[in-house]
C-alpha cells in the first residue's frame, strides 16, 4: 500500500515562494547596482583630424576654450516697420449754437412772390434773429450767411462748411 500524499499547507508554500522570489530579486538588483556603479577606467581621448583639414590641432594636448565659436546670430528679429506718417487734420468746427425756431412765409403787400424767413435763437446773446436767404448772421463765435432756405430747413455757410438746421431734427435742445 502506498502512503497517501500529504497536503501542504498553502500559507507555508506562499512564504517559501515569497522568500525565493525576494532572494532572487535582491541578487539581481545587487548585480545591476554593482555593474552601474563600478568605476570605469578613463580611456585616452584623441583628436582625430579629418582628411584635408589644415586647422586641426597637431597635438593631442588640451585645446583652449574658444568663446568666439559661440558668437553666432541664432535668429534675426523682424525689422520694425516705420511709423505711419501723421497727417495733421483740421479740428472739426465747433457745434452750431443757433437753434431753428420756425420758418415763416411772408407775402409782400404789393403781391409779389412769397418770401421765406427763418426765426433763429442765439442762446449766447439771448436774441431772436429773423433772417431771409442771402442775409448775414454775426454771432460771438462766427459769421454765417444764409445759403438756402426751404419750408423746413435752413443752410448756413461759414466759409469752411455748410451747416443745416431742420425743423424735423430730433436732436432739439431740451428733449
């Protein structure tokens, strides 16, 4: 009769396997560390001259450091464009202070063509001005000539620009 094999304790088998793996791992790690840290013997370093090079040093002595070899422009910056020429612009004319109050149609007594007249208010002098086409207006800031006059607009010329006032203008003062 053959004896029945005894079962091994799994915990003991695991401990044995762990010890074996640890021992092998430590041995391999020690060999790798010894190989990596083992000092190397310095070998001779020679400067080989390429065929046809006359500027190579003739001896194997130490060559002095040449800092001029590093003085090279690595990039060239983009040139800055010249500034755009500044064009002197004439300042805008001051805002027109006259206010168009109304336009009247006057019929002459002799029966001629009706004449349009504009009622303008000058807030600087606190005066009401009644003008017709072609008349001149003198204020404290400028001189104007009535260039044209229609039923709802008046155009004033000051020699530089023509300004237009309208009865239908939404930008009336005080609104």
